[in-house]
C-alpha cells in the first residue's frame, strides 16, 4: 500500500522520480510548483511544475535529452516580457534562461564591432553598450524590455528597425547538440524568425558599426522619451498584444473602435496605448484572453481584419 502511494505521488503533474532527479542535478537552480506570475511582466500565470535555471550549453543538452527520453514537455522562457501563461500553468520542464548565459565578448575592427553575448543578457545592456561607445545599430532597440534570446525569438523591434537587422549569427541547442545559424540561414520577419520555439538560444553575435556617439545617444533618448509618453510602462503588461496588420497600427485600430478602457475583470485595454492590455491588479489569464477575443471579434466584425497576437500564449487552462 505504502509502495503504491509512493509510486503515484506527484508534485503538480511531475512524478516524484523526475523531481528527485532534477533537484539532485540542479539543486537550488531547480524550483517546483512555481507561480508563473512571478516570471512574467504582466504578472499572470498558473504554476510551472518545474523550473530550471541552466548555466551552460551542456546543462541544456542534458535537460533536453532527459525530457525527451522521459516524454516530458519542455518550455523555454527568457524574462517573460512578451508572455501570457494560462491559469493552469505549465507541465513538464520550464527552462529559464534569464539567470545563466551572461557571457560577453567584444571584437573591435576598423569599421565594425562584433558583440557576442549570452542569451540571458538584457537587451537594454546591449543598447547601453552601443550608446556609451558610439556603436550604431542598437538605436531601434532602445526601450525594449527583455533578454537578448527573447528578442531574437520575437525579432523584437520598433518602427526604426528590428534586432534581425544587426544579427550576424545565433547559437541554439538543437536536440543533443549546439548548432550555429549564420546570417544566411536566418530568416527574420516582422516579429518572427525561423528558429523553432523551445529550441534554446545560447548566444548571439551582433554586428554594429562605428558611429557618432552624440547622434546615437540622442536617437536612443528620443525613442525612450517617445515610449514613455505613449505606452503604459507603469502597469504590468506584456508589451503589444497584437501584431500590427499591414500598414496599420493595431493600437490605432482598437482606439478608433472605442475600445480604450474596456475591461474584463482585472484586465483592461490601456487608455494610453490601445494595443496594451494592462493587469490592474488581480487579472487572470482567463480575463486577458477574454479581452483579446473581444477585441479580435470587434475588429473582424467592424473592419474585416483578423488581428494576430504578438504576445506568446502558453500553458494549460
Ligand atoms: N495610435 C493611436 N492609438 C493608440 C496607439 C497608437 O492612435 O492607442 C497611433 C499613434 O498615435 C501613431 C500610430 O498609431 O500615430 C503608431 O503608434 P506607435 O508609434 O505607438 O506604434 P505602434 O505601431 O502602435 C509599434 C510596436 C511597438 C513599439 C512602437 C514604437 C508593434 C505591434 N508595436 O507600435 O512595440 O514600441 O511601434 O516603435 O509592432 C511591442 O512589440 O511589444 C511593442 C510595444
């Protein structure tokens, strides 16, 4: 009887044998039953069964191989700045790249500078490096939150350009090996890249150009000011919810339909920028997803446009 009880004992949906194995391997770098609201900027999301903070490619390969052999799902996250986790949380292993992968190497040529940086580095640090040294190419990325790895997966950007414009190479883990994707094999599109989701980005090489330090600084400061003026940065959110349909700002479209301020319980369409849904305090993923559906339906009905989410939605109901 006792044996049967032990055998069936689970932590969330994770069997005890998996928990023991991962805890023994990663010690304080493995957490169990973690509320995802603590790992997303919109501060929403049910528990992840298991969250691991690997620090090098070998640990990543080991984890991914283990998960595959035990048929456990793997989810890779960065700083959670563009992420909505459903209220039922995430099964299997959640790999969090935000604490490891912080290496930084700089090669300075005559005209170009190559920065090779770990995926766990904040994008803001790269922008700061460019600003302080007069290295051009980082300007369009100013004021974008998130990690370098996350920025690659989303091809993060603004109207001024995207990270894909300055990427020279990306190292990822593909199954049981590290693989380098060079410029020619990478295809960046509006908020997307041809790297499969949940294939962890390990590091990235960016190519910048020597430029005028004052000009670069002024551009970055202007973008920071614009963002502060036009976006609700003092509320929990996950950035823009929808991708802009061709040539139109989703925010303008939503505002024109009179939807600013509309809420579903704790989730509200920002009065400042209508492509932001803010968590006013006690929003659940269910509230946010209901608000997303409400907007999509209204936009389809009134404008015959199908809005696609930019925010990545994961997890179980
Ligand atoms: N506008 C409105 N009402 C709104 C929002 C915008 O009328 O509620 C108007 C603005 O006045 C402006 C135009 O729409 O004339 C464009 O607005 P904005 O400059 O804010 O740009 P956006 O297209 O709404 C994009 C990115 C943002 C990025 C800004 C600034 C997308 C989905 N969004 O927004 O990125 O910060 O440009 O460059 O591409 C994100 O990706 O998470 C994000 C916030």
